[in-house]
């Protein structure tokens, strides 16, 4: 049965420029509207989540250049968090362990909970060739108040890659690895992926496909 979890959301955003730095901040609240759903999901019928769930979420990110390193080096941190006093449906839970949250993992598994945070750091070097950047990243995330059956609460990982633009196509080639994870949380020790997008099309080639290509070559 398809999930029906209608809700309303209100978010405030602010962007501030100063010197060679840009800071973006947002904070929002979300509240479910169960009376707009015509069909109760199996999760709701089993009492696995609250039909009147409340969520507070926030993001803080920046792009910072420093005089000592010139215009070629940028530090780009990002902090994201979610808090809720209620049991949430699976599509509203906070997840870590993907390339959009804590990098370093193959994406086959993730940790999820009602509350949590992650902190990403990108250290970016603009290369001499236009539209190309080399970057290193270090991320960490933690679930707050996870249920007892959860595999663990903390993930951290590292990534390095090259991204840029060739004609009208944007690309990102990167290698990542876990730094810390729960003992029973499975992920490959080394993960490679190539992401490219042009126009409305976007594709990701992950490490399993790249490994297959290397075998052929």
C-alpha cells in the first residue's frame, strides 16, 4: 500500500555575505495532517509511528576563503540536524550513511532514527584548469535517542574526488572509505563512484559497476 503522510511545513532561510565568506542558515518545522489522508498505512495501523508527528529541522552551511591560502582554497562545512519528540514514519526519519549525508559508505545500508545530526566538511582546491576542483571531505553523523534495536548511532567517513564541468555536463568522480561504524553495519572498505548530469538527465555509476569495467579492461 502506498504511503499517504500529508503534512505542512514552514521554513525560514537566511543568507549572509561578508569578506570572502558566505553563510546559509535555515530552520523549519513540520507537522503531519492525518485528517487529509484517506487511508491509514500499515505502519500507522500497527502503531509504529504517531499520526500527529512534529519535526524541527535546521541546516547551517558556509563557503569560506582565507587570505593566507589565496583564492584557490575553500572550506565548505555543513551542519544538518533534525529533532522530534514523536515516533516518525520511515519516510520522515533522519538518515545517515549516504553520499548526501555522511559519505564513505556504499549506500546499501544506512542508520535511521527520529532525531540526529551530521557534520560535513569539504576542503576544495580550484585547479588551474577552469571548471575543475579537487576536494577532500570528512564527515560524521550521530543518531539521538535511537531505539534499542538500532545497529548503532555513529558513522564517520572520508572522501576525495575531482569534479567539474565539461561542455554542458557536470561530473564528480570520487573515492570514499568508512572511518568508523557499528560492528554489525556492513559497508565496503573502499567505494568508488562517478556521477554526471547534463540538462535534466543525471546518472550515478557506483563502485560495483566500476569494478566490473576494470575486470573487462
